[in-house]
């Protein structure tokens, strides 16, 4: 199972959990697994069938170029990184 790091903005859904092991072979499957365990996660990460534009997905240190289709290995690290804005 992949290690998934939950950003602080989403920890209200996980009860404060910041890292957990999640099954899935693609980002879509990982998000589905997260949403099954923590309802509402999919809505916060996705806009219909795409990753929200203000969220970057990083798998094993590389920003995903394939969105929901990005492959995930059993030993992968997955980070959902919210965009930082300001002036």
C-alpha cells in the first residue's frame, strides 16, 4: 500500500491523521480508498473526474502529469499539495 501524506487543510476529514497507508494502483484508486474511509475526501480533492486545479499530486517526489491515471506502486509516497497563494 502506498503511503499517503494528508495536508493540514484536509486533516479535519481524517481526524488529524497526517499519514496513512492506502491501497490502490492509480491515484483514482487511492482517492476512492481515501473517500471510502473518510467520506468527503473525493469532493475536496476532485472536481468531477479530475484533480482540482488548486491541488498538485506528487508521487515519489515527482509532480504527476497524468492526474487520476498516475500509477502508484505499493511502496510509493503520495502527497496532495494545495496551491499556495497570496501577495
